[in-house]
C-alpha cells in the first residue's frame, strides 16, 4: 500500500514538473545553449545579421538592449532602423550557430497594435508573431501550414512564450523523404503537435532555400534560429536552444 501511495505521488510530482517546463520564465535545461540573457555581450557573441538578398543593415548590429517594458531587467529590442517600413529581410538576426533537431524557448512582447515579427526554425520555417491576425498567416501559426491558436495569446504589451521541439527534414540520396515537423506550446498551451511543414515561405528574402523551387526545394543544410525585423516594436528575452537527435518522426513533449 505504501508503495502504491509513493508511486501515485511521484507521478503527480512528475506531471507538475513536466507542466512547469513550458511557458513564461522557463529556465534552460542541462546542456542548453543560452542565446540571450539580457546582455549586449551575449547579443554580439551569439547573433549576427542574416545577409540575405534584401540585407541593407550596417554593422555593428543595431538591435538594442533596453529596459523590460513590462518587467525587470533588460531585453532585446528588434526595431532595427534598416527594417523601417516593414522591409523584412533587411535586418534580421540569426544565431551564429546552426542547428538540426532542437528544443527551443523564446519569449516575446509586442508593443503596438499590428506588431509583426517572426521566429524561424533553421532560418527557413516561420512561426508567426503578428498581433491582430488569427488566420493561417497569423499569431503562432506555422505559416500557411496551420491555423493560428490566437486564443493562447496574452495580448499587447504582455510577455508571451513559445516552447518548441523541432525535427529537421530528412533526406536519402539527396532527396527529401521526411518533412520537417514540430510540436509547440504557446504560453503553456499545446497548440501544434507533430505539425508538418511543407515549404519555406516568403521567397528568397525570407530564409535559407526560400527561392529554391518556390520554397519547396529544401536542402539538408542546417540553419540558425532567426528573429525577424519588420520595423515594429517587438521585444525578446529568455532565448535558449537545446540540441536534440530525434531518430523518429516524433516531436511531442
């Protein structure tokens, strides 16, 4: 009887612990690569501009470290001057390190109505950040591959969290045999489960392979985590990635 009671409480504690691993404030786990901790030093050491077809920013990186607009500490402000007017691809940031399979955590805050940005897996596949849009091109959608789980959005001038497990596309003899997939929690709510991704959206200005066969010509090259600048007041904090090696096409967590 004591053993059964112990097992019961152990399972409850395990469930609570698992639940605590998604949402705002989640700390990087063992072996994770911390990509932003609020400091200029980490911004410069971990990130650089993505020099894609529409790149027009100038070095050093102009993204700023500013006071948290809805909390304490310092955060990353993504309204780069070169992206003014919504010119995506002009001043996007990408990690210096490239990734294949991984677990990622990103927190963001939108300052004004219609604020627009995005987070790119492998600098290819966009998870949308867009206030006011609940379409398949809207907030937290895997662009045009899923519906927007807008119900999970905390709203303007509040922090939001994406927790993602991503598995890269698989190739055999140079041919695509398994599409990339991901599972994602939005503010602690599971909103995508093993969602397949069909292509790179936005053309060559969007990310790696963007202009290759209309975005469908995905390659086997790993890519960095990218943050999009579109001339809006978007803030980021608590960004980290843990590399994985997912043998099976399963990302649920």
